């Protein structure tokens, strides 16, 4: 039972990390867009 719980924790942590990576990628893309817009505006 204990090892079962631990594997769930590992899966949850792995999923969480994947979600964070996705969010970071989205944020990076937004930053790129903003910088591009700024350079066009200048």
C-alpha cells in the first residue's frame, strides 16, 4: 500500500512538472510576441 502511494506521488509530480513546462513555454512565447511588438513599435 505504501509503495502504491509513493508511485502516485511520483506520477503527480511528473504531471505537475509537465504542466509547468507547458506554462513556461506559453509564457516564453508571450514574451517573444511582446518583444517583437515593441521592436516593431519603435
